[in-house]
């Protein structure tokens, strides 16, 4: 599932490939993928150019040369982008295609049809309406502390709530809590200033690491908890079972369910009072 790092990579890809090229056509294979009426979408975009982007959590906003016409892309569970010349075959699952006047296309790939594209007129107003908090890479320690400590729920579901901070999904929160040495069930309102600062530093560490390695999990440092999820077939250690144990203390990683989500943590490094 595309998380904040994957969406950031797609944002960089779009900026590197698709800016300052007038849109000649918008081909939509399945109009159920749109959050804006098709006629309004085409009327607003044809003749316009993409001029910049902004990502907030898992939402990608693409600005045009009309300040009030902004494309919002949400990549759902499997969404992606593909920039290609019209002389080539249309990529599989490119259910929405922006055709540019120069003969190139930007395909919005929707394998499972959970993805969405539409227009908004004001990004900040959209975020307020949808109750989406500050982006995980933009939030300050002070705001993070205020948003987290006003809740009495377990820390993990509080961090996964997009109203707290945008873009932190299940594996990211597990990794953040591991790096910050915080138990996923610790009551959020009990965090000390020191713990809030550790949490903030861990959020930046995890997100920046994931973006740097283009969300290729096998390339993450061996000090990361994510290897215990066994998403890749090449463990980061010579010992094929080493990833099942805490990189710090060698305690076996435990699995539980917190807030209805599978949760990994070290019972020795991440303790409850």
C-alpha cells in the first residue's frame, strides 16, 4: 500500500517528468475513479499545464497555471504513475491518462480501483474539511506534543489517525515507536517532553530513510524493525533468522493487535509502566 514515502517518490517523479506541458486530453477509462465530474475535470485541465506539487500525507496535489484548478491524487492501495510516449503501448492499469501536447502521457495506474483523482480549488480548505493534520515531515515537536497528548487512547492508533499527523501508516508507526522506544499501547496523554522529542526525531528518521531508499525495504538499515515483517526474500543479515529478534537487545520481536492492526514491537525495549 502506498504510504507517505511512496507518495513522496511519486511526487518527485511527476515533478521530474510532467511539468510545464500543456494538457491536450484527459482519458478516463472508469469514471468511478473520479471525485470530480468528468466534464468539469476536462474543461478545467485541457490547455492547462502542471506547474508544481504539494504532498500532505498520502494526498498529492498538482498545481496548474490556474491557481484555482488543482488536481488531487490519492493512490489508494496500489496506485502509481507512468510517464510514456504515445507511440508506446498504454501501461497496464493506466485507467486515467493525461495526454500532453508534446506527445507524452502521464498515466495514473489504478490496479485495484481504490485510487481517486479530482479537482480542488484550495488545498488548505480541503485539508481542514477532511480533518487532515500536518504532514509527518512538516509537523513541529511542539505541535506533535499538543496533538498527541490531548488524547487518552493508546499511542499507536493516535499516531495512525490522520488528524494527528498525516501520512503515518501501520508499519511506519510500528517503526517510529520502536526507534523512539515507546510501547504501542502507552496512553498518548502520558508522554513526557523527552518522549515527544524522541517521537518527533523517530518520525523524521523513519520517513527520510524510507524516501532515501525509495521504499525498498531490503535496503533499510539492519537496525530497523521492518525486517521482522519479512516482506522481502533477502534478509539484511547473514543469519537468516536474525531479523526475528530485536536489533538492539536480541529479544524476540512480538506480534500483537493494537487498535485493530497487527503490531510488531520489542517487549524489552518498548515497555509499559
